[in-house]
C-alpha cells in the first residue's frame, strides 16, 4: 500500500476520534455513511493497521490487525475502539480523557522473513514467534526508546512471553514496515511552509 495522502491521513484520524466519542456517548458510528464520503479509494482496500493512543506522552492503548482482512477505514475504526476500550493492559478510556488523547495510526506492509542481523531499528517492525507464542512491536517503539538492534530483538521476545534471547535459539523472525502518522505529525506538517 502506498503512503496515504494528507487528506486520507486526516480523514482516518478524524474517523478514529469520532469512533471513540460516539462509543462514549453510546451512539453507533455509521460506517456505511462515512464510507460513502471516503477521500480516496485506497481507504477502501484491505489494510492491516494498528492504532496507538497516547495521553500526556504515555501509552494509553494499542491494538491492531496484522493481516489485511477488512477495508483500511474499517480496520482503523475497529482497532481504535479496541485500543480505547478493550486493551487489557489499561482501563477503558473515559470521556474526561478524550481531549488529551493523541491518536497515532500505523498502516502495515506485508510481513517478510528476516535474519536478526538485517533488522534495522526504527525502520522495521518485528514479530517473533515460537510455537503458539507471538509478540509484535511497531517500528517506532525502537526509536522512542532508543533501542539497539539487539535490545529491539530482546524486547520483542519479552513481548511474546519468551526468554529475551529466544531470537538466538530458533524463534521465527518476521519484519514489516509501517506508514505512521498522528494528529501531531499532521499538525506539524500543516504549520510548516509548503514546498513549491
């Protein structure tokens, strides 16, 4: 999937915020009506996406789809609701928190096998699998924490519930890239002068 236009990014971010607000008001978001006003056909294509919610710089929820099974706009709406209300690591989002929420969307590429020495922190997202255990970290996580390649591999193993060195002992490594955008990045782009 090619990078989304700024208009498509803005539309998806607004959709995510509307989904949270509607749910808190006990209203149903009319996805069919919204789909009739999509700003680009790419949003109608199946897409894999994660939605991360932050509040005051701290993670508040993060859930997503690894495989493109639904149209991208629907995957984003569903992932947003799951991140806001069903991420078991956090209490459900409350109405008071909504104004402070920062929404970030990651649209994932297909997964591909990778060797440990090929992993580039900040470029690759990573999934580590061993039997039924699986853990995934988005590319931006390594950047946020300033992890080296080895730390990123170890932390992904820990996320899978494995020993930190499982990547050396036969765990399967798969990588992906992500097109990441948020309300903050769009606002920054908006205030920057346009290049001619």
